[in-house]
C-alpha cells in the first residue's frame, strides 16, 4: 500500500511517499511542472558540462541585447554594435548546449538583455518598426538554432523600464510565436508589480529575488520572498506562473562587491547554520544549502512556478553534495504540489508548517499497529524518533521542535509495510 503525508503552510500540502530517489531524472520534474532554471553566461561555458542537464528543466544562455533599430547582438568597445551572426561563440555555445541536452526534456532559452545589454531596449521597443524588427530577429534566431524560446531581461540600466512598450513588445512577440512551440519568459525586478498587467503574454515570469537585499542575516529572507510573491499575486499575477530567483554568490552592503559560491566552498570554512562569511573586514551575505532548500520548499508550499538560479557557472559541480542545483533538484523531488492527490481523502496531517515550537502529526489507522516515526535533518541525521503501539482510530503526536536548528526536515512514518515521507521547515 502506498501512502502520502499531507503537510501544509496554511493548511496542508502533500509529499511523495515511498521509493523517493535522489537520482530520479528530469522526466519526473517535467511531470510536476515545476521549473528549475539555470542561467549560463557565455563566459562560464567552460565551468559546466553535460551533467547540468540532469538537474535542470531550463537553461538560459546569457546573453545578447537589442540595438536601437531592433537587431540582436552586443556592443563591442572597438567595433560598435555587432549583430549576433558576427559573434561566433554564440552559435558555437548553443550547438554545444543542444548536444549536451540530447533527448533530455530540458528547454534552452536565449536571454535578450540583462543590465548593460538592456541599454537599447527603450529605443527598440518604443518605435513600431524597430520593435517589429526585434520580434522578427528573436523568432528567426530561435527557429534557426532550434532552441525553445527567449528570456526577456529588460533592466533599468540607463533609464526606467517603460511598462507600456514592454507590454507591446511581449504582445507582438506572443503573436509572432503563435503556430510554433516557442515560449517567452520575462525576468524582472521583484518589486516591479506594475508589470503584472503588461506582461500577460509570457509563459512565466521570473523575479530577481537576490542581490542587494539584506535582512535577517541572509541575502533575501523567506519573509521578504513571501512579501514579493504576495505583491505579484495581489496585482493579479498567477502565482503558478511566478518563478523565484536564488543566488549562487555572496554580496556585501559595504561596497556591493561579490564572492561566487564555488569560491565560498573552496576557500572558506562555512557555518552550515548561517548565511554570512567575513572577508577583508566585510560581511558577505549568501544562501547556504539549507536556505536554498527552505526557499525551494517555500516555492512548493506556495505552489509557485519554480526556481531559477543566477548562475550555474558559479555553483560547484552537481556531482558534489554541496551543489546548490543538486540540492534544489533533490528537494523538489521530495515534495509534490498540493494538487497531485486529494487532501480530503488523506488521513495524515502535519501542522503547522513552517513551525517554531511544536508540530502535530495526525493519522488514522484501521487496526492496532506498531507505529514507527523518525525525523532527519538535511544531512540525514536522526533528530527525533518515536516507536509505539497504537490502537485503531485517530491519533495525534505532538513533537517538540523548539531545540531543532532552523532548517528543512524530513519526517518518515511506518506502519508495517506502509511508508510515507514528508517535510517541514523549522523557523525561529
């Protein structure tokens, strides 16, 4: 018999039970319809290999930008604007990515924009002729290189993001993509809620929920994430089409300098319970594995569209246990969205989630049984265990978690051959 434990943040959500494997492939992720996206800049191609396609659903190749008249390419300091066909490494890199992908169900997107590469978005999108040219160039590039879509990353580099013209660009791009399988994503500042009613033509929206946001001794706290996701939802955006961003770097508020995650792993002794490291007299804020797992769990609890990471060339190899991408992948495989089974029919509940002092496990058994349960932390250490004989009927077990460290935990429950596994987050 196959059972599932229902767990929830404001109620209950359910998790995968029995035969949970950390080596499952991305077919399962596709079925769960949650995105694990990774940005890969052209200058980090030598830092990754084909194994990334075992852990991601989307790879965003970064990046080119628009010219004022709607061409695709980038500005060279000596040669001026070079169209993308004159930048040889772009085609070569995409060919490499497609070869690495093989037949795996992973989508490859071209990123258009991103900080200084956003410089001419305002001119290109403002004029109907240049906007149409940009739309045509994006579509032709995607079809010619046999990739799956485009990620628009119009940032306020040299002026504000024009909401109206951004909406026109997306609308015309959507119309141009009709009749194809090409998709559109847009990646935006997490506080640009006014774009919610302008970008309705995208398949999903990604918020850059990382960088210079320091609170709760971390880089973007879960409470801040919740504020932003609620803000988008309050402005009419479907949360199932909202993807949150995670950092593979540390930043300091002192001078905005950064350290990349693989440097943190390689050169610093990190406290697994904190998101802080001191370097050159400055405090740098990042997201450790535990925080990344908590944020992935938050995404599942809220039934958001997924997570993306900037950027995978800064991570360690996913073959290593400290890889951020690997841990996102494993956490996602542990938990499924609340729509996958009927909660009304589930006799198992664990609440509240997140919790700070205690959690309550409720279950219903049909006959007297020896019930075994234990909780493990993210490292696999058993931190609580309970074995006792229970009569048939409904039962509650109150579990004191006040002394647990903050983080992500798994609960395993056994009734003879029946097994279920669920997760919860311990907070302050």
